[in-house]
């Protein structure tokens, strides 16, 4: 990690986010200069500035859109906390998290929020997962002795969040159906396999950096159980027809989450808790959080916008294609790489690329299948970093970005191999 020199000659580490943010702008500027001076492109700087303003506007709109969702879910979370429901949820996973996050006390509110976040991610319910993740990060921040520096627990949670297994990618099924796929759900099992591999890669990378003992009997038992669960789901859904898979995926995702909400309210009634007052108290916190993350989102998404508009992303894609040809590899996977390269930075951008790939090559083409699998098995790592760490004002993220990118990388590699296996 780089350093900066202060007036008193004391060297301090430069935050990783600062390096990433500056790199996006400098790379965009270098690419624009090349296009202007060498290629004679007189419009590139116009396109970059348009992207800069468009992305800053989009960042604010995203924050505005999150306000209602944050208000809703943090209100519900407050009901769960005051009624004691969070403690009940965490009991089953406490033995695992006590080993993976030894600095977090048992029955701490953070564990309940983490469990809820992971569950929402697994069910493909992004609108619920983000506010629950922010809540978990805020709870973990209460244990942070250095508020501007990410703790081991915060990093582990962020990487697990950014790579967590998605059991029901309903949105991808919907897009495939709209674009005329013969079997919109035929990517279900490939996505499940690829996202499981990305999650394990993220966990292993954090375990290496934090010296966590994954060979512990309890940890091995949990990981073995999760692996068995994933295998069982793969087997069960492989026996269903397309229509049955779509229907059951949607039913299970939404019914499980709403049942949890009713369970929180029911326990509040049993404990004689004023559920409405608790909801309002938590909702106020959600509104304040939405305001806090605005500058962090504007900073990161604006940098991503200029990087993409300058053509720097296209240069990377072209470079990969050249290397594939040099190695005499099948280059069909490269047509889906824009989705993979954009996904760590922008979920909406990657979604647009996925749709564009299916429209260009066909929903049932190799590239169309691969783009969908990549979309379902990787996460918007830098968006998650900006939102989650921004919500608690952490500047020094340590190895969080590296481990998150590692999970994304293996998720993409797994997606490519699985695509050749199923559709090659």
C-alpha cells in the first residue's frame, strides 16, 4: 500500500479507495488523450463529461431510491431487535461466527443483521439485502476501536455479502423470458455452482489474510452442511420443469421473507412490545443513513462512469481477446466479458450489458448464457464497499477490496467453465 508524506515527515498509508478512485480518473484521462491526439476523436471529452454528470445524478437517484427501502427494513429490524427475535435467529449460526468473527460477542445485534442479510441475498431479494447489510455494518462499527479503519469482522462480512450464494436469481429468469429464451431457467444450476465457488473463494481469501482456522471441526461441519444444502437444491430443482422452477423460486423467496416479518411482529406482541413505535424509531435511522451514503456513491459511481465512457474498459476487453487468440483459446467467452468487467462497479451497468449481450447474440447463445451466469454469480464489489463502508465512514478498508475482487474473479472463471460444461 502506498504512503503520503506529511509536514512532520510522518508516513501514513494512503487508503485503498483513494488509489482506486484516482486510478479510474487517470486511466480515463490517459485513454481520452490517446483518442484525441492519436485517433483524432474530438467528442471523447464530451462523452466523458456527460458520463460524469449522468453518473453523479444516478448516484443521487440510487440513494433517493434507497431511502424508502432503508426506512422500511431498518424499521423492521428494530422490531426484531426489541422483541428478541434477532437473538433467536443468531443462535443456530453463533458457533460458526464465533470462530470466523472472534471479536464479535455472542448474541451481539450484528450477528442477527448478518444472518438476515445473507438470507435476503440468498433469496435474491436485493431490496431487502442492502439495508440489512448496512445495519449489520453499523452494528459491527460499534465494536470498532479505530472508527476510520475496517475491522476483520467488517471485512469478512463485506466479502461474504459481496459473494454470497444466490439461490433464486428470479430477475435473471425474468429477463431471459422477456428476451425469448427457450428455457429461461436453464441457467439456474450453473449460477448456483458458480456463485458457490465465488463465495468459497471469498471466504478462503479472507481466511488467509486474517489467519482464520477453516479446519476447525465446527467450521468444517457448517461448510459441509452448506455444501450438502447447495447440492440438494441443485438436485431438486434439476427435476422440475421450467414453469415449476420459476413458480417455486418466486414463491419460496417471498414467502420465507414475509413469514420472518410476521414472526418478528408476532414475537413483539408476545413480549408486549410496541411494534409500531419500534418500527418508527428504526425507520428514522434508515432515513439518516440514506443521506450519509450520498457523497460516497457519487464519488465512486462518477469515477466508474468516466472510466467506462473513455473506452478504457473496451481496451481491457480487446486485450483479453488478443491474449485468447495468442493462446489459441475458444474466444466465445469474450463476448460476455463486458458484463463481468462492469459487474464489480455497477449492477445496473452489468444488467444492461447482460441484456445487450442477449439481444445481440441471442438469449440462448453461448454468450447470452454466460452473461446471465456471470450476472448471477458475481457482485457489485465497489458499490458494496462504497455503500457499506460509507455508511459507517470507514476510510481504510485494508484487504476488503482485494478479497472481494478475488471472489469476483473466481466467480467469473467458474461461470466460464460451467458455461462450456452446460452450453459449450
